[in-house]
């Protein structure tokens, strides 16, 4: 073999190695780029703070969709001028409206309350109506803009605290505290419907289990209410004065709702919802009073009477001049009637005392899903 052929062979070998090396480097670059894209495409695990913020957003949207339970002031503090119109729970889509405003103001609203304005569907106008799919809203002085977006795209400040004025103090509630109500962390919970056993020929008796809505001890927003109500030491250091002061607050400052009372459907609110709306029938006044008594560890029971429910507290040093009492577990309890403004435990007389003295069922909310018949002492069924 000639020397020239030898050098040619070595040159070819060197060229082959270079090609292999270049090919290997190309594979490394391609693989690295592909892995980088794959790694970036993997959803990052959310922090506890991010998960909490999402839960607060969801609970706030849910409350916006239920104005009977949250009230107008709640919506104004959350949304300002905007109005929440509808929630499609299955699709997790929320509908909002906004009054006439300059473009800059409306853009500011969009940027504040929605994570990505591009994910918003704006309504089209036709014949004096704003249309989004099958949903329409009349064009008016209150409704200029109408839009739809996913609940996930809604932006709510998770650190916001709401405030509702009462005589002498404000009821404050953080959105995180409110979430503790909507997910039932701060209420006793249980099954909604109680059923009293009756004879087979008679219709069965069913009613709402009110105890499920009573707040547990230690709920922060109610603790602040109690602290305000009992800040006078002459009241705080006297058990009967403490109980009467809390009853005074519920009976005098929560308006009685005749609408709720005559409604064919029972409207049961949690304590925060009653305080936000400042209105309730006997059911909701009873739930609030019981929830506040829980915060001071008071001994009480719920009394179910014909077409009425109320609270009874252990007699202790209260007088029993009005004879509105009931004996439970060998202890006498006196009616604390929250629907009658100014009611004095053991003293005030009512026009229809026969209703309060005709006790059908008794419940201690701390005993979950446990209500007994006041006459037969049988426990009721739940479903």
C-alpha cells in the first residue's frame, strides 16, 4: 500500500469520528431541549398558600351566587360597582355585569378581578339585551357590560376582611374565616333532615335539623363579637348578665324576617350569614344565639315547638316568673326567646305561651344527629 493511501485512510477515520461526535452532540441538544419542554409542561405543585387562595376564591364566588345568605353589603365589599349575575356550577362558569363607565374604569375592573382578561367572553347587544349564549340581561342604567368567565379565572384577594356595622362595634369577617363556614369546618354539621316516627296510617313528620348550622366554640369572628358584647366587666363576671346581653343583641339587632318565616322552604343560615344579612326568622335567630352561647361555653338546648324553634338556657340564678321552662336531664331550662325584642329570661311574658310550653323535640347541637321526642323520649331518625 502506498503512503498516500495510508494517509487517506487515516483522514477518513478522523472524519468519521468527527461526524459521530457531531451527531452525538446534536442528539444531546435535541434531547435536552425536549426534556426542557417536557419539564416546563409538567404542572408545578401548588403551595399551601396557593391552594388556600383557590379555596377562598371558590367559597367567595359561591357566596356571591347566594345573595339570600350573603346580602348586598357583602357583594359591594367584594365587587364594588360590579354585580354577580349567575353561577353555572357544573361548568364552573361565572357571569358578571358592570354599569356604564369609561373604558379605563372598566379595564381597571377587568384587570383587578380576572387573572387573564383574554379568557373573558363579552356579551353581544341585540334588541336592548346583552346576550351570552342562552343567557340574556336587559341593557339598563345598571347593566352596560355583561361577561362570562371560568371560576378559575376569577381573582379574589384572599386577605380581604369584610366589615358589617352594629351598635357599638363592627362585625368583621376575613374571607378565610368565611371559608371555614362554607366548608363546615366551624359548624357542627350532620344530616339535614330529621324524621319523627309516627303511626303507619299517619303522614310522617320531617323537619330541618337546625343543630347542623350551629357554630363550634372558638370560631374567631364570633369570638370577637362576644368580646365586644361582654367587654363591660360587670357583665363579663356575671353569668346571667352574660347570657342576657347576648340574647339582647340577637333579639334587638337582628331583624325578624317574615319572608323567611312564611316561605314554603326552610332557609337555614350559618352564624356569619345571619350577621352579614342582619336578618332572620326564628330558625336563624336561634342558630345565631346558640352559636354565640357556644363561644362562652354556656349550657343550652334547642327547643322545637309547633311551627317554632327557640333556645332554652340552664336556669341558674335566673328567676322563673313567666313559667316558660322545660326540664331536660333533671335540670330546669328557661326559654330565651330571640324573636321578641327586649325579652328578659325568666321574666318576659308572651302572648302565645302555649306554643313555647308545648315542646315537641329537644336537641343539644354538640350531640351530632341526636334529637329526641320530648314526650316519648325516642330518638329521631335522620336522612
